[in-house]
C-alpha cells in the first residue's frame, strides 16, 4: 500500500466510529459486483443495525448470490426515504457515471480501490488505495473482522475482484489468509460463492463470442479484440488465457461497455487505465481501472469508435515503448 493510502486506511476505523451515530446508507456502483456487495455486507455488520444496503440497480448475479447466501437484506436506493440526517457511504467506485444515483449529493465517505484519473465524485472523507486488489481487501486489512459472515463476504469479494488472485499482492494473500482462518469454511466453498455459476445460455454466449475475435500482432505482442453479448470481463480473461497480451471486449447492452485485460508482459509499456479513460470519453461515459484489468462504459452507439480508440492507443503505446518509454497519448 502506498504510504499515503496506508495512512488513509488507518483512519478508517475512526471515520466509521463517527458515522456509527447516524443512520448509514451503504451504496455502490451500478450493476454491483461481488466486491461491492461483499464490502457492503461486512461494513453493515461493522456499523450495526441502523444501516441499509442500497444498490442503485439490480446487482450482478454473483453479488446477488452473496447477498442471498449471507441473508443480507437490501433496499433499492431510489426507494429510500431520506430525513437529511443520514450518512451516505459509497463503495467500490467514485465514477459519476457508475454512481448516477449520487448526483447532487456529497457522500460522507467513499471507499474505493480504483485509480483516480480525474472527474471522480468528491466525498467528505475518502479512502482510496489503487494498490489494493479490491475494496474488500481495504476493509479486511483495516477492520480485521472476526465474524464469519463478514470474513466470508470479504474473501468472496477479494477472490472475484482479483480474478482468483491473478491480480493479487502479498497484502491480498495476507488479507485472504486472515479471512479464511476466521470464516470457518474451506477455501473451495468460498470460491464457489465468488463466481456465479454460469448458466447454459451464458456459456453458449461466451462460445459464440469467439466468432468475433480478431487478433493483431503489434511489435512482439498480440492484441485481441472481440464483442460479447454479456460477460465481457469473463471473455477478456479467456482471451488472455488463450494467448493475447492485451484484450479488449466490447459489449452492447442498454449501454456500451468495454472490458480490458493485460498480461504482465506489457506492464510498464501499456497504461491500461489511461487507455480506458480515453475509451470512456469516446463512449461519452467514463473509464478507469487497474494495471492489468480495466473497463469503460457509456453510450452503446459509440462502442465501435471507442473500440478503435483502444486499439489505436495500445498500438501507439506498445510501439513507442520500444525505446523503453511510454509516450504521452497523442491524437
Ligand atoms: Mn472492486
């Protein structure tokens, strides 16, 4: 953890003690994932009963599974009645695009692990550690919970967001070891909670997406692009397994989304977070992420042009890295 972030995280228990006096609304990004839900479940248990988990929309299947398995009740954010005296805590994102329901409010606290690229929501207090694999990792290491449900939820979130420890650091393993010990469960049982089982339809969709793959050799690297009807991050992971150094998978749903994954081989040569921030602009939405995994979302009509932005910028960064330096993004 960078020193500044470590200092921030140390302040978390004190910030939470202050919030505990109020009714707390715990919310997260649109289409909340296991990391968002796991963090909300553990934080609710830490803060006590006067606390509501309020997603902005229907969480993803893995998040719903985790919420159901831990008997955690939720209330949709737009159904809440506000008295004006609540504390709002936003988890796992600070992107205004993914947190539209917070427009016009200043959350009391944001806890998030995505790199700041500008334009994020501002909160009264912020814990942001981009070196953490997940929001659940930040919570695990600063709160050190002992109750089983919190430990199971946080570990499930860590496993999901670190893509099965692929993006883990020694801190991630430290958190995982602590949580597993206190969860009372075997690793396999928690693993099955982290990834929602795929339905037949989803697996067919994934296999059909293979028809859309195109791969290009740029210098000594392979960049793959594809489109998927759903599960774009899962498919981007699969492309890396298949041999791509860099993979961009576009998805046209109600909105347009791109999921990007990268091999360690391109670390320091390609800045995925920057590319996805540009792709987010092309989508008239936003993008952000980590060194090896990132994403962008916005308007569905702009997906094709955003995909070509991804390809063009990665080509530019890979080729210019041959001198060992990353050139600034140029248009
Ligand atoms: Mn996360």
